[in-house]
């Protein structure tokens, strides 16, 4: 199988992984600057008003979502789902996660839905579309 047809999808997956690494750095650095910082823990009294809280939640939200998405993306590639649609869903997911991250960093709100919620949903819909494409390919 020629995997080069998936180069655009692979580059999108790299962006997803680099985003997660970046989020980890931001979360850990912001937590380490808190008074009485304990590695691996975040003060439970912190809320959305704290950047360290928002940075940590952004990373945790990405961790909660990435395993299903990576599984979907690699399954799509392995079973030869159309490379255009695979790349499109990967890039929509990648960009939605980046915008979600930026909005979470910038907007301290407990309002639901917040602007970041729409980009969370966009990433979720990209993953659902990819799963539908996988299903169609498997039953075809």
C-alpha cells in the first residue's frame, strides 16, 4: 500500500500531536508558577479565573479526546478510506483543537456554551464524520 497518498493527513496528525505537546508545556509551566506548587497536582480551589486552571483543563480536554481521534485516523488510513476525506477531517479536527485551545486560554468563563464549545463540537463532528467514513468503507 502506498501511504504517500495520506501525506496531508499525516501532516495534520503531526499538528495534532505538536499541539498536545505545546499544551503540556503551557500547563506545566503555568502550574509551576503557582505558589505552593506540588508537581502533578493542581489546587482544587482554582477555577476559570486562573490561567493555570484553564491551561490544565485545555490539556486534559485534549487528552480526553485524542485517543479516539488517533484511533479513527489510523484506522481510516489502514483500511484505505479516501485520502482527501481523511485529510480533510484530520485538518478540521487539528484546527478546531487549536482554536479551542486559544479560546480556552483567552476567555475565563464558566458560561456554557462558551465560544470554545463550538470548536470542541467542530472537532467532535470531524471525528464522527471520519467514523462514518470508516463504517461505510467496512460495509462496502
